[in-house]
């Protein structure tokens, strides 16, 4: 249920022993905070309020936790074409997106790289060729209208043909899940850096809420950072949903041409989203990769405190 803010157990979150424990009644706890469905025009206010409340309550986080952003259509379903465009564009830009985040997320098993550990990524060229006869000819023909296929490697072309030849959204959802033979220490669960799990049938993997689940971001109480990242996720998804054949194909051609030189900041700018907070974070991590700080650079971890006292300290951070 996503009708209010809820706090619930999450056993994928664990104590980071390097930060020790606190004196007094404070303990690390395994929990997840989920929001109600937020509209595009008010999510920033909600996030600001909640982050402020958590800071005032002296809530602490460590790098075993993360921020997940679900992007949907207010309960409606994305079209199969949108899913294909998204999967293609993200496949080509995954590394750039991950490098926008703290280094602890770059190779994290809870946001594994789709381009390495997904079911699609682990298929060989021979396997993909064998599956060709099951693909939809109309989808394969349509692919040429949206992607400059002549610029792709043979393996890239085969992988994208597998996506565009799919006839159901669920097919792509399974292709983007973790491959069965990948060890859990590399890819835990079925959700990678972007989760497609919520497009799979209801009841099999929880509720089918038809959202792209962006899982790359490390946990933070910096509301401005969360808001700017959420904006980038929305802009990317909207581009995949609304871009025409000419615009989309031109953008994909640019990504392919730049290859690994297309940075996440450049990508987001090209989508006309803001990047100033993201740029500041990247620069600060170059200087000091300490995990958690707020927008002014103040640490959000409280140092080991003196013995616990019942008298209120009034401290907030």
C-alpha cells in the first residue's frame, strides 16, 4: 500500500559495524520508510518535510541503506513501446547513471548492473540467435525506426533485437531480472540498478504497480539531493515515453557515438533537468568519500556520545 508514509521492517538493511553503537537507548534497526504516491507537482515539499523530521528525530543512516525512486503513470500502465525504449536507452547509459552516485553503489548487489548480471546480459550471441525465431517480426522492423542499428556491435544488436522482438511487457521484465546462475553476492534478488520487477504479474513478485524502480542512489537525508535525483529519473522516463522516432533515434546515436565518454551529468543536462546538486556531490566525493553529509557539508552521523542522560540535549543535525 502506498497511501501514506509507512515504516516497516527491511532485513536487507543491516548494521554497519564500522560506525559502532551509540550509548543510551539508541540502536541500529532494519527498516524501510515508504512514501505515499507523490504527484509530480508536490513531491519536493513532501520530501523536504520528511527529511527535516527525520533529522530532528536524530535518525541516522549508513551505507547499507539506499533511496529508491519509483516512477509511474499514476496507476496507468506504460506501453510496451515505452518499456522497449527505456530498456534500450538505459542499457546504453547505465554506467553513466551509476557514476552519478556514491562509490558504495557502483558495484552494489542490491542495484546490480543490468548490463552485466541480468538475464539478457548473460545470454551468449549463439543463444540470442537461437531465440530469433520466437521474436515478433513487427517489433524487429519497428526497432530500425527508433535505433541506429548500423552503429551497434553484433552483440548489442542481438540484445536489442531480443528486447524489441518481445510481445509482452513481462518478457522484458524477466530479461532485466538477475540471471539465475549469477551468485547472490553479485546480484541479490531480481532487481538491478533499475528494477523491472513491478511489471511482472501480480502475486508472483508482489503487487504489479507498473513502475520503473530506480535503485542507484545511496541513502541520504539531504532533501535537495533526493529531489534533484528524482527529477532526473522522471525526465528520463518521460523522454522514453514521449520522444518521437526522430528525436529518440538521434539521441541514441549521440550516446553510441560518445561511447563511454557520455557522462551522467551531460546526459541529464541533455534531458533538460537540473544537475547543480549532483555536481556538488560528485566533487565532494572526489575530495572525501565519507558516506553521508548534508547539503552544507555537515556530517549526518553523530560521533560517539557521552554516557546517556535523561535530560534533553536539544541537539539536531
